[in-house]
């Protein structure tokens, strides 16, 4: 079964409005739907509406928020709801990024609620998982990621689960320039797919897109994306430069 190939760009807390929109225009001008890759742009929330408007008629480009609140609405000063995101043309929400887990104390229980809220609102979660260096060195990375998935998304019905994109991002590879080797990426992606198969069966497992994240660059994207269970990338730094991100999109 063929899976959706995805190149997602997580801008994190970078860019001004003008620089961000110039980047989007550049990416749009240099990619087409014929490449068969879904490009997902995740700018900071203040730029989401402007970015969504720029790509509204580009079927191969979608827009993701980097976070959302778990409640439907109400007195949560400073927060952004799923309904708000939906109303401005956002389709996906990144949840459980290691930076949210580490700096904002987001744990699996909270993330499960956010996942539920995103799906209930009709948007699609990009659920991040991944281990720290000490966890990998202790050879506990597979069980660590299994627990993140168990507690974060495996409570979903098969129908809801089939809307989830998974991003495996080993923390030791994020922003460090140290990319997981293609074997390390493939091994973990195969493990993750096996976990999905155990819970939801082969059909769901074979159709779930699993992205790799952590120092993806034009120089390594091709070999990573060529792995049997790597369906694309969640890209940080290299998604901030149009030529690099376009090269990554064209690496499948
Ligand atoms: P880098 O590509 O900068 O390592 O960031 C990866 C990431 O965290 C994407 O969400």
C-alpha cells in the first residue's frame, strides 16, 4: 500500500511576517502537486492565517499549527483553540514536540487530550515521539517511544488513528547537526509500525505515514526517505531556507 509522502517544515519560533511569507512564496513557486509530496508548513501561530491564505489554492501544501490548547474554548489567556485554527484554514497540528514536552512540561496524558481535541475539531495531529541521548545509550529507546505512543495515541479508535501522522524525532538529533543514521531511523520506524500493527492491524499500520525528524538536510534527506518505513521528514532548521527545503521536498 502506498503511503502519503510528507515533507513538513517546523519553523519553531523563527521568522518575521515578511520573511516568512517570502519563504512560503519561494517554496510554492518551486514545487508542484505532480511531485506527489504533501508539503506541510508549520509557522508560528501569528502567521498561520497569512500563510494559509497564500497556499489556499495549492493542493500540495497544507498548514499546521505547532501546538493548540486541549480545551474547546474559554478563559485560557494566551492560548489558541482548535476551532480558531480551523477557522483560518489550518489542517494539521503538531503535538508532543520534544521542545513542548521539555520546556512546557507537556506529558503524555495532556497530549492525549490534545490529540482528542484536534480530532474532534476535524483537524489532523502530527504526533511527535522520540528519546533522549541517555535513553538511547541505555538501549531503552524502543520501550520509551512505545510508552509515548501507548499513552498519547493508542487510545484512539482505528478510524481516528488512521488520521494521525507520526513523527519520530530523537532528541539527540534535533538542532544538533547529528542526524540518526539511515539504519537507526529505519530500525525505529519499523518498530513503530510494528507497534501500530499490534494495536490496529496491518492495513492501518501500512497506511500510517511515519516521518523522521532531527537534522534533516538536503545532503541526507534522500537516503533517509529511501528507507522502507520512512515516509518523509519533519524539518526544523533546513525548512527556514527555501532552496534547502525545496531540495528536501524533492528528495523522495
Ligand atoms: P532540526 O531539523 O533543526 O534538527 O529540527 C527538527 C525538529 O525539531 C523538527 O520538528
